[in-house]
C-alpha cells in the first residue's frame, strides 16, 4: 500500500513541477518520475513472477464500490514490458525532442501526457474493478491522443489523432456494454463477478467474450480493426511510435489474455476465432507493409503482422485448453507472451532508428533515401539487428518465440483430427508466408535506405547522432541478442504466467516441462557458431589481402555511359514482381508520365498504396451516408422564411403532443386488441 501511495505522490509532483521547469528540466522530471515509478512497480512485478499473488483493496466511493488491485504473473509480465519500453523510449525522447525546443508549451503537455500514459497502462494491469478500469482506459486513450498530435500544425497529424480517438472510443463502447451487462446481472464491478456470472450462465460466456474481444482487438490492431494504426504511428514522434507499438497496442493483448482467465468461454471455439483473425491479420499486415513508401508506415503495418503472430500463439493455447492438452496450451501461450516482449524490443528499436533517419534527413520517403550506412553506420547496424530479429531469423529473439509457436502447432498436429489438421496446415502456411514476406519487406527497407548511393541531394550534413541518443538503442539490441542466445533463462520467467492458464488441466494428459525448450539452446549456439565462423573467415580474408593495394576504378557500365543514381533499384522496382503477383489483394493508385527516347528529359512514376479494408469498411459507408444526407440539403437553403416556418412547426408539434397523447394511447391499445 505504501508503494501505491508513493507512486501517486510522485505522479502528482511531476504534474506540478513540469510546467515551471526549463526545457531540459521538463524531460528530466518526466524521466525521473517514470524511472522511480517503474522501479516501484517492477519490484512488485518481480515478486509475482516468482509465484506470489498480491492484492490491495482501496476504499473507493459509493459509485465505484471497493477497488481491488490484484497483481499476478500475467500483470507482472506486462508491467515489466511497459516499464522497460517507457524507460528506453523516454530516455531516447530526451535527445529526440531537442529538435522541438521552440515549442515549450507543447513539450510541457507532452511530458505530462507521458506520465499519465505510463500510470494508466500500469493501472490497467492491476485494476480489477470495471468502473475504474474504464476510467484508466479513457486516461490511456486521451493521453496517447495528446502524444500523437504533438505536431498538431500538420493536417495529417490531426486527422490521424482524431481517427485514433474515434476508434479508441468505439473500443470503450464495447467494453462498457460488457461491463454494464455484468453489473446489471451481478450488481458488482469486481472482475470476480464476471467469473461467477459465466460459471452460472456458461452458454452466454462466449457472447460476452466476443464483446471483450472486439474492444481489445481494436486497441491491439487486429484486422479488420486496424485502420487507425497505420496513421497514428507515422504521425507521432519516433519515441511515441516506439511506445505505441511496444506497449499501447499490447494492452489489447493483455486485455484478451485477462478475459480468457476471467470469462472462461468455450476455449475450442474461442481458439479457432482468434486463430482465423490472427492469420488474416499477420498476412494482411505484412502484405501491405511491403508496398509502403513511408518508412514509419511500413513499420506500422508490421505491428499488425506481429499482433497476428501473437494471436496465433493465443489461439493455439486456447485450443490446447479446450482439448485438455497442457503441452499445446503451454507452448501456445509461452510463444505469445514471449513474442509480446520480443516485438516490444525490436519494433521500438526500429522506430527509434527510423526517428534518427528522419531527424538526419528530414525525410521518411524510402525512395528519397540511400547510402546512409556510409554516414550513419551505427544506426544502420542497429536497424539491421532489429530487422533480422523481426523476420524471425536466428540467432535473435524473434526466432525463439516463433519457434515456440511452431512447436505448439507440431504438437497439435500429432493429435489432430481432419478439421484440426486443415486448420494446422493453413496456420503453418500462414506463418511461413508471414516470415517470407517479412524478409522481402525488410530486405527492401534496409537496402534502399542504407545501401547504394543517395537518391536525393540534401542541403544539410547527414551525420550520426550523439552516443547518448544511441545508448538506449544499444541496450535494447543487447536484450534482443541475449534472448536469442539464452532463451531458457527468459522462458523460465514465463513459467508462472503460463501456469495461470494451464493450471486447471490434468497433468496426466501432458506435462508442461521446460525441458522441451532445451532444443532452443543448441540451435542458438549453432547459429552463433556460424556467425563466429563468418567473422573468422572475414578477418582471415582481410589478413591475406592486407599486403595488396586497393585501387578504385569505374565499374563496367554495360556500354551505358550516362551513369546516374536513378539507375539503382527503387523500392517500387524491388517489389514489382510481388506487387504483380498479389495485385488482387492490393489497392494501388499510379501516377506516371510516359517517356520517349533513350535519354528522356523528364520521367515520373509513383504509386500510392491504400488499404482495401479501409476503403470498404470506412470510406464507402461514409460516402454512402454523406450521399444520403445530401438528399436533405434542400432543408438548409439559406432562406429566412423557411427557418421561421421550421420553428413554427416545432412549436406547434410540442403543443399538440399532449393534446393527442391520450388518443394515441387508446389507438395503440385498440390495435393490440385486434
């Protein structure tokens, strides 16, 4: 209880101090408050990861009733992820925000919103009173909205922020429906009331869970609830994009997992629903990521892809629970939870490096970049590490969590019937396609941005940022490597979290034994052996050729004597075969100018990718609604006589309603008798 009071006092102290501090002091106060609160909450979380369960009861009010704060292993896992991402993101933001030092008032609001967001996310992990949970959820939504629209002078940023805010409140509507349902039936806001209700009314459990699933799926970015995400991520500052992708969308994953523990629906049906949505999300996200030109928008679509991978793990785990297979459930949930951490690491690292590229070049269009590895080698290497990790290639962390999910699908296959076998085949094919397309996408992103020659002449010097700005990025990269090299140590932290889901399964069917994960260790060591071999060969070659003198000569131009940087591969040309192959699933608008002759003076070709789901689910209904409303434009014709007439009609209607009320009631009763 003392820790909670200190947490709140520090938060209030930050609110008071930040507006009166100098520019540098605002960031330091914000980081200091988050640091201390992260240490306090992490202290509680580490205890719970060791198997303890903590519960605090706050008095609340007449409206809310008692407010239980419960910390179990699931809460602890997400609290630690939130704290790590916030600390690295906030530290990186101290340097990143120096470019906006002229916007002193905006930075004050930005720093305060950061404190509210961190407190809201930690609160959502521990609050188990639905009324107060909704308040914390609203606090998270509003503070994230303020952080997204930091550059509010840009029209695109405001549109992205409003889009996010509207869809966040659609999520809140579904949460409210589900919570009000329970409050009416059980007369309590406690999450335990949800469990009691679903035990008594088990046929209704699945319907109740679907309301929760839609609410949390909007926040997580599952397809087709993903349309806010590709706009909000590019609009926000880079450290906010990293935090959004790292933890804000993960609170949707936390909500789904929490409701699986609380609601306990039909796990087989639930598992298949989540599995189908997740495979579609993973494939659709990576398919659209490949054709993006904006680097941050490309990364945003990859968040949808990785949410799909996490969902595949959750769906597999649910089917394991429903089929009473502890090993299948354990592998599924372990893979999903570990990939939640892994994605928070490599995606935040990717967004932070994208932010460095943006501040160095003032451009995020991939087609305008190139050759940055020569001027920003450290940033390029950090981006490459994260890119390899997100593609699930050993020896980095992404491979470990995806291997667990593949292992779960393999275990499921051993006991599967015909329908299950078909589901497994399509899921495995989906995962394979996701991995292959991700490699294509990041090969394009890294090679076009960092390799080759610059495609645009910049008027300013492009250089590496100071080491202090790169320090949190190196720290994240260290964890990416450590999880890949020492997977067992990190998976052991998950044992109590996984057992929350599998504890009620009879151990006689299958036993969740961490020895199954021992296969990961030799795989990682083998990959590091390969890396060591490559490094040795590189230095051996360097030693052998050290006596030779290097000479620089022009390369053979294939008889073409008019070299230009535009002869390089562009992002468009690199993925053209893919674009032609998947054309039915993609929506591209082309702008091009036909060229004539061998040496045309001017040529132009550009593509603008768009989201088909957004077009059909959002744009077309809005256009239809506008078209319907346009039929009534004659009512608002600008003539004063008509407006006076509307007022008279309204007044007469109000007077006549009481006069004819009894007659209307009698007429309705007469109709009922007939």
